[in-house]
C-alpha cells in the first residue's frame, strides 16, 4: 500500500504531461502565415495581407498592364477597320444602291402588274354595268313584282360600284366639261342651248379612271 501512492502520483503527472504535449503538437500542426518574401508573418497578418499597400500596388500594376494591352488591341482593331473601309466601303455602297434600285424596280413592276390586272377585270365588269344601264333606261317597271326585280338588279349594280370604289376606280366627269380627246370619245355633235360649242352636252356611256390611268373613255356628244 505504501508503494502504490508514488505510482499513482506519477501516473497523474504523466497524464498531464501527455495532454500538454498533445496540445503543443496540435498548435505546431497549424501553418503560420507568411509574407510575400516567404518569411513567417506575425499572427493575424494572413487576414490583412490582401489589403496591404504592397499587395494593392502590385494589383494596380497588373490592372494598368491589362488596360494598356486592351488599348493596344482597340487601336489595332480601329486600324484594321479603317483599312477595310478604304477597300470595301465603296463596294458596299454600290451594292446597297443596286439593291435599293432592284427593290424599287420590283415594287414598280408589281404595282404596274396589279393595276393592269385591275383594269382588265374592271373593263369586263363595265360591260355588265352597261347592260344594266341600257336595261334600266329601256324597261319601265309596271307592277310591284317588276319593281322588286329591278331593286335586286340595282342592288347588284351598286355592289359592283362599291367594289370599284374600294379598288380606287373613279367615274370620269364628262358632262359640261370641255371636250378632251384623251378622256372623251365623241360620237356626234349637236346644237345646244345649254352648253357652249366644244363642250360635252350628252354622256352616252360613262368613262372610268384608275388613279391617273384611263380604263375607258367616256362616250359623249359635243355641242356644236
């Protein structure tokens, strides 16, 4: 029993020493911060080194170098652009002018073709309207049934005129106008107390225009 006490005391001391050694080993395992030249930096310097004047100055130098390289690249690109403009600008302008001319030509051709088609169709429709006009002048409705039939024909007649209006087809003014060889077709001359000599005194058949193009001349009588 007497010999056990020193052993117990020594065992407690050994355990304390081992714990201290373990703590020392743990601290030595951590890497100490270093400066740019590789020397061991004081504790806490690792957090502040990115904000140090030396590091910021070096970073600024790198940024300035990058800016200079970018400026050089821009100047090279500008020089190349000017060189290409001198070589290709006139050719590009010529192509643009040619393309614009082609667009206008196709637009003009398309418009002219459309007008030609409208004129051709309208001339055929005018033959139908002429038949209606002659029928309205020749036939006089005597009964309610006749009036109903005539109203149906007039409804169709007016529908055609409405379509003409939508297409831009207008009726040519002739009566009371001075005779014009371009727009009037004279079929006879007669004395007139109402109109001066050389003026249209009767409109026998209506004329029509599409814009500034003549679809059909008006058939007229001219005062003598």
